[in-house]
């Protein structure tokens, strides 16, 4: 394999290119790893994490989201762990490799006017899901997705489904493990501004409908239940006056409030029902499900929206929020619940917890779309100005209200930590939580494993990795059974 070389990383680069964020320069396969403690023998499957890893330095200001997508994987087999990493070979990365230099600047610079097909580089660096025997990598600004072999991490090419060969979708499209379906959404700057669809378990387009919005929006996630999909219309979007002149600036339109589209999973545009709610902006859903008798059915959705800044009179400081979010300086989150009553058309909402600042929530994905009791999230440091701080992990018990948290201190940076069920699980939380962790004290990356039922006691095993795993974004766990069956 040809060596992958990045330009020299120097101390005058931004914090999100140094330390635990510093890009790695090669692709490794390592079968024997040092373990402190003991890896459980009933933990079998693979932990895949996507994230930014810049290949070529580019002129201008750097944003953490700019890096090229790279997958890091840890494979668990009856107490043994192996590791590998590979770049996601996107089309724009192929162009840059051929040119030997960066061809796109970052998000904080002017988009390429000569590339209306891709003014901003689709790095496919945001999320990763498993569907129909392959990994799917996605980008948060919506674009073409990529298929990756889950065992070799080789990029197989752009995603192509029967009936939708060139499908675009945003990150945080979802796989329903019970049906095998892949539910997606796409958004864009022209009417109808959003699209929703479903890909069948065997890779065929099953449903594709427009979701008409009043104008362009910036949704980040979606949710689903057994029978419905929930799409988001939040009032954080482009400043329309600036957009008319070709400039990209964010604005929070408090007066719009929030809206949620609830549509039958395989529904039609005339079946979309809109529910209104308080002004908010949400990056990540925890879960959603249906609750109550048919005559008073509710769709319940949990998530981790931003705590909005307010003045002394309690008014939302809209301009402050938009400015801080656009520069990654607003990191204050609450745990929240929305209830959409299908009989009355009303929305009820409440704060579940506003003490812990938690984001990047994960659950036992077998319960995705169905009522779940537990969630596992990253403890975030509020208001860190120069770089994000993923300071620890937390487990939420929504039945008892108990929250367990764990951190080894400011020298440790945790990554999104999926739940990995034990073989033959006996309960929703019978299993483990796994996370790539940057240990700045030892200047090394570790794979930490927690017993989900005894979460607050800390890791039961640490797998010492032979190289740095740069801090990244989203992850998924795929059991050995699913890897073998492709479902």
C-alpha cells in the first residue's frame, strides 16, 4: 500500500489539528494489541468510528469539520481485539490525490465558484451505519454516500441502490435493525427543500417523497418509530438577506418556532402532519417511539438540544446563538422530550435534565424506534472556546432518573461510545460501552470498555492502540451476528 503523507503539522496550526486532533499519516492493520484488564469473551463484533483526518493542508482558516473522512475499526473476537483504519476514498479526495494538493478550502472560507456540483468538499466524514452487509458513510451537509467493506474498510464506491442509483442523503440517516430498512433524509436549497425515503433491507428504493418546507433549512438528524418517521424544521438556518447576495451566514429566527413532520414510514406527501413546538435547535436524537392507546396515541422523541442563551428578561439571544454556533463556541446542551399527540395535534415538551451537559447520545440500537430505558452520551465541557472538549461519558436511566457519569479528568478526550450487547443479552443494558479515548497524559489512544450495568465504576479493560486515533464524530456497533448475516 502506498504511504499516505500529510503536510507537516506545526504548532501554529489551530487546536483542532494538534494533540488528539492531529491527523494520522498512514493506514494500519494490527492484530495483536496490548490489553490492560480483560476483554469480555461475550463481546463480539466491530466498533466503527468515522471522523475528520485532513490529507492535504489548504490555505485559509481551518474548521474541525473540514478533514477528509477516515474510518477506524476495532474488531472483537472472543476476548481478542484487532484494529485497522482507512481513508474513505471519496471522489473529491481522489481528485486531490491526483493533483497532489488540496483543491478545496475549508468551511470558513468562500466555497468554490467553479464547482457548482460541489462548492464545498463532500468528505463523507460524519456518520457510519451498517446496512445490507456494507457500511454506509455520510456527510452532515448532505451529499453522495459511500459504501465501505466492513471487514477491510476498502471504499467500494458511491452508494447505489436499485431505483435510486445516485441517492443523496444527510448524515444521521438510520438503519432499523428489526426490519433491516435504511431510512434517510436529504435537504437542499431549492424547493421542496427536503426529501425523505426508505431503502429496503435488500437495497431497493421502497419510498421516496418530498417534504415541502417554507425555505432552505439546516436539519441535522431525524428519528423513526415502528410506524412513523419524524423530520425536523428548526429556525436556525441561513440569513436570507445574506444568502441572496451569495454569502453564507447563520440566523436564528426565533419567531418561527420549531416544527416536526410526522409521516407514516411508507407514507405519501398528503399524509404528512406538522407539529409546532418552542424555538430550538437539535443536533442529535436519542430515540423515538409510540406510546398510549390508539385513540390517544403519542409519538415520543428524546434528544439533546442546545440550551439557548437568554438575556436577563428571559428572551432568547438569537444573534448571539447563531454567531456562537457558527464558530463552534456554543456547547451547552440539555436532555429534552417532545410528545406529539396524534389525536389532538398538540405538542407537549419538557426538560428531562439540564444539569449534565451531554451530547452524542447512543442507545442499544436494537431498541431504535421502540421504547428504550437507557442512553449513553458524551459529557461536554460548556463554553470551551478553542476546541471541543468531550470530557467523559454518562449513562441515563429514564425510568428512575438516575444518571451515572465517568471521567478521568481534563487529560482525557472520549469519542462517541456505542452500546455493544453481550452475546445472548438478558436485558436492554446487558452489554458494554466502547469508546476510543485520547489519553493526553500518556500521549496515546486507548479503546476503553465499560460494563453497561456497572457503568460508573469505569473501564473494565483498556486496549492500548499502536497509534493515535484522531478525535472524531460518529460511530456504530455491529454485532458478530449481524456482520456474518449482513442484516
